[in-house]
C-alpha cells in the first residue's frame, strides 16, 4: 500500500515540476513507466510524489497488488494540475510573443486635420499578421499627441509636422511628401492662371487650420514670410475638409499640401511656382521605445509609404 505521512504546512513548496511528475504518474499508473517518460530514475520520482502529497495535505495515489490508482482527491488534483500547467505554458508563450512583438498592446493617435489614408490600410494588415496585439486608437490634435507620447499614454502618433523642440525625446519619420498648392473657390479670378507665385496671394483672405494645429499655422506663416508677406487669416478650421468647405463658400483661399483631392468643381488647386519645399508628413514615437510591436507597425507604415511612392513614380514615368 502506498503510504502517506501527512503534513503540517501544505502548499508552501509546490513547484511546477511536481505537477508534471504527478500528471505522468497519474496517466501512466505505473512509476517505472512514468519515470522513463520523465527521463528520471524511479526512486527520485517516488520521493517527489510523496513530497507533493505532504504539500497537498492529502493522499493523491494508492498502490496495491493491482498497481497504482488515483484517490478521489488525486483525480480532482489531476484535472487542476493539467489546467495549471496549460495556463503556465500559455503564459510563457504569451510573454515570449510580447518579446517578439507578436502580442501586447499598441496605442495609436491620429488627428482629423492630418488624417493619413494609410492608417486604415496598415492597421488592417497589422491586425491580420499580429492578431494578439491589442490596438487602441484615439483622436488627438497634434499638440495633444506629442504630450501623450511624452507622458507615455500613447505609443505612436500620426503627428504631421516634425517638431524640432522635442526631437531629443521623440523620433519623427517622414512617411509622405506632398506638393504645396493653392486652393481656391470655383470662379476665382486667379484660376485663370495655370500656376501661381506665392506672392500673388498676398492680398487674399486666408482660411487656415488653427487653434490646436499650431504647427500648421506656424508652417504657413513661415512660407508666406519667405515671399515677403504675412497671411491674412480670416477663418480657422478644425479639419482639412472644413477648410475646403470654407474655401468653396468663398470665405478665403488656402495654401495646403495636396494630401487630399478637393471637392469636385467647388474647389480647385493651382500649383505654386517656383515650387515650395514639400510638406513632410510624419509618424512619431518615443526615442528608444523598446516595443517590438511598435517597430513592426512602423515597418508596415514604412513599406506602405514606399509602395505608394513607387506607384506614383510609375504614374509619372
């Protein structure tokens, strides 16, 4: 008969190996076969099972002339041991997947003012390739995005312009360049020209992205200063679509990167000559962020941007 000697402090020293040993014995119902399966000798396995019973505080197996049998407590413990080992195995795989960037969490912010069309494409591909990475997405204006990166409440931002003041903390990567055009309402007198000089707009009322889009307004004022004037900003808008609406309604003109097509017939673009430096649209994340999920996502954005550039080059050739 299998002897159980009792315990005074059950459960304090139980280890996962005890569970593996017990499962092997319970499934084989033979100590020698279980020992061979575990690649250990018979006597140490017997001691490990006795240690486990002392820790449990109850007998888990009996041994008689007909061989080993599970006690009622042993039968219950076998089911629990299997579940515990399965959860432990899954936990190890989960943390390894986090280490590989295949699991975890990725928090992304964007703004309607600089909404990047690749966001939807890349996110779909990323979710298909890394289904265990939980993506959280929120709308924040550009200033809030940089602040959220600094506070570590988001991981990646579709930030628009590069901000030199925070480049020691934040990495910016250009994913799209766009030519700068003037947007004018249908019927505007300047539409008679095929292209415009920036100075031609000096006396025009301007519609601008304003308020929270401080980087756009600073960019616009710097462009106009290079042409010798300060833009007369009459209205400020929250989004590029609102700018198009105001331009179409005749409130003013706008100088915009050609990231989006204007509404048909209501607004028309005219290129500016000589050509201005292109508008560089950036994604941003914290310098030295160790997240591999973040790097996988950024790589997908980069590849999407490269694919788009190749497509544009083929169209132009």
